[in-house]
C-alpha cells in the first residue's frame, strides 16, 4: 500500500487498500517497536486501525 504524503489524518486506510492481515500484522509490529508499546487482540479492531488519527489515539493511550 502506497500513500501520498498528503494522505488525510482521517483518511480511511482500508479504502486506500489496507486489507491484508499480514500487512496489518507488519504494521502492528512496527508500531510496537517504534513506540515501545504492546497491543493485545482487543486493540486490533477495524475501528482503531481505520485511520491515522485512530491509530495515534490508541498509541497515545498506551503511552500514558
């Protein structure tokens, strides 16, 4: 999945082509490594992974 630099913060990642479970898993591993957080299965809902804004909110909550 290639996103333009101007991809909107509330843009739908699934509509942009994020539909592969393996891509989601790679994204989760990268986020865990980058931010030093751990995601549990309950964190990995379509709603929480749908937009950059929802991802940022979830990571922010994990960092508190």
